C-alpha cells in the first residue's frame, strides 16, 4: 500500500502542517484579564459588554431566541431555539479572539481586546 | 467480470452512483454522531469524502459531483438545518473542485488529493461562515481547522488508497 504514496504527498502534508502552525502564530492574540464581549446580529452591532460582569443577555429578534450569559469571566450560549444547537454545545469561551456563533440566527458573540472602551453596555 | 474499454454502461453507472449516495449518507450520519467539540461547527472526520474520492478515481468527475451534491442536500434535509446545509455545500463544492484539479495534476496520489480536499472543505466552510456572520474574527479557528483537516485528510487518504486498489475495475 505504501508504494502508492508519493513524495509529493508527504511534502503537501508537511506544507499543510506548517501553514497550520504558522497561522496559529498569526491568529494568536490572546489576552488574559478583562475583555470586551461584542455581540453582533446579522452583521450589525447588538451590544458590547464587559467580560467582568455577571449578566444575562437575551437576544430575541423575529422569533429567533438566544440567551447569552456572562459570568465569572466566561461567556456561553445558554439557550437557543435554533435547529442545530451547535452554539449551545460549544460551551464557554473566555479568551480574546474566541467566539460563539449561531449560524442559523446569524448571531456572533466574540471576545475582543480589552475593555478600554469604558462602556458597560451599548445597545442599538 | 471482463474488463472492458468501452464507456461505462448506463445502468451500471446509475446503480453504482445510487449505492454511493446511500453509503455517503450513512457515513454522514455516523460522523455526525461522533461529537468533536472544538468550538467551531465544522470539525468533522470527513468520512463521506471517502466515497467522493473513490468515485473520482474509479468512475469519474461527473459521478463524483452528482453524488456529492445530492448527498449534501439530502443529508442537510434529513439531519441538519438549512444553514448547516449551505455551509456544508460550500465546503463540498470547493473541496471537490480542488480534488479534481489535484488529481489532474498527476503529481499526487490519492493521499495528496484527499489532503487537499479536506483542507479546502474546511476553508470553504469557514469562508461561508464568515460571510453569513459578516465578521472576520471567525478566522481565529482557521489553524485548528487546518490541522484537523491534515489529520482527517491523511486517514481518509490512506483508506482510499486501500479501497481503490481492492475494488474491481468498472
């Protein structure tokens, strides 16, 4: 069986692994401590919240229900009435750069940088 | 079965494709039952890709495309929601396109083709997700997806090599 594997395959595998590791360096901007939780619905800003507070954030738009909970420096999707429930099963996130996505509801919850913005909550 | 250089008989091809769709559907279902929770929807074993790639090598491009697209749509209707289907479809189309090109290129064996397919399946999915969500931050998960594609692509590739060398020529 191993006669069929060519050198190009191995090189491709190594190339992919190298690109994977390299992209890990590019993407790694994790900052511990206070962060900003940004929630976007259908591409528009829904609200910004500090990671430090304990708060329940319901997002109910057009029958699409999601409940986001920030507690003890972690964010999770507590409830959702979407079909796949991928967003609920992800669990908690706590680091800058991480995100929870509910694709059917076009909802994005992400943690970014620091909360130097100074706002506790902004809704539009 | 006698080997023949004539084009593949229509009924034979139809039957083979139908079986392939069924097989790919089952594999889709099985891999959905295995929870791989890394935070991004879309980290999968890529089992149905095994069917796709064997079709590419054994039957041909058109059969691979047909079976692939039908399978994604059926699996989407049966098992997941509309958005997950769209997302899977994007990944499958990009992946099959790349696999087709890699196979033509000639320098890679099935393993290389499978690797390319796996990586671009994930890339296709992540691009679609970032368009739906309209946020580029989701690329944070790109490294994880690439590494997981490398692993699953290799495994499926090895299985694929074993399979195409054992099943009879059509």
